[in-house]
C-alpha cells in the first residue's frame, strides 16, 4: 500500500521502504533562579516524516522528485501516510474532539465519556439539538474515487447515525450518505458507516446525525471498521528536503536511493 502526497484530486502514490515520524515537543521548559522548573504547553505539535524509498528506478521516483521541483506548485500538500489510511485519516485534533475543531453552531466541547469495555474518551462534543447533524471538524480528509472508506464514532443518542459527505477537488459538496447502524439513548455506542466515494470525489467530512454526544471519530480507507486510534491525517505539508543518491546508470533510466522529509505546516 503506497503513501500519497499532493493536492486534493491529484494525489501521487509513493512507495517507501521505511518511514519515521516525529512530533514536536508538547512543552517548553524554563528553570527559575530558585531552581523550579516550569512547563508551558504548546497547543500544536507539528510532525515531520523521514522517508526512504530504498533502491528505486528513476521512473519510480519521478513523481516525488517532480513535486520537489515545483511541478505541482509550492504547496502545502495533503500527506496520507500508509498507517493513517488503515487507522485514522482525521487530524489528531479532529479525532480527539479538540474544541478548536468545532464547526457546528451550538455544539460545545465537553468532558470524559464512558466507552464501556473500550475505556473512556477524554473529550467529547455535546449537541443540544440532536435533529441537527454536527461535523467532527471542518478539515477535509482525502479520499480516492472508488476506494471504499469507513467512518465511525462513539455516539450517544437514540437512532444516532454516521454520515459521510463527499466533496470534489474544488471543495464543492457532491453527495452525502448516511449509515443504517444506530446509537442508543444514554449509552455510548461505536457507530460506523462504509461507502464508496463517487468518481469525482477528492475529500470527505464525517458527521453525526441524531446524536447528543460524540467522541473519537475516525475515517479509514478500509472496507471494515478498524480499531480506533488517534488521527494521523496531515492536510498541510511540504517536502522540505530531498536527497537522490544515484547508484546505477542504465541506457534509459537510473537507479538510486531517494530519501526525503515531509514537514507539517499550518
């Protein structure tokens, strides 16, 4: 399964042998004259990925080198890691119901929710008007036409359902599709919905319908629901460094080792 990098509707597949991700530290520290250490929390923790394509032909590395050369613009670009595709394509903030991602009027960020055998969610969204669907953030998630996706969330509410909205490359809504699985009043239930993006779809958003509380949303490029994990989606990134070490030169193409760094921005 390749990773994907590029613009909505124009993602390029990249096969990597290894990928290492690192997030910026969540705190800055200072020590007073008395020797007391203080920590200040950072709201954002931008990530960076070190990627190695291994020994590859110039044909196999052409697209990522063209992107680095500016053929697809200066960015930022959508970055879809192999891991995020099968665990959670939402951003870390969306997947954990960070209040900064609230997009629906009236919805508020609230506290922990008991998930039964799945433990507890630390943050939730509360919707005072269940008849009004609410979004799990406004940052769109990349999708591939014809590649089935599965969206899910822990929902509280009689008849609560998951809805997926599909958008084209320009960000215009194409269609919505709502699942048949439903939630229960007063109890958190993990509700899911799977759908195949239309032929002109480039991105998607996840919504809750008839829900009073929602937590831990997810969207994966899978046909079945995956174990929940914090989101690994990255909607804004740039290729900040690329190294191309030629090893073999043929008559029509070369072979070499391409390493590059994807850095989250915004």
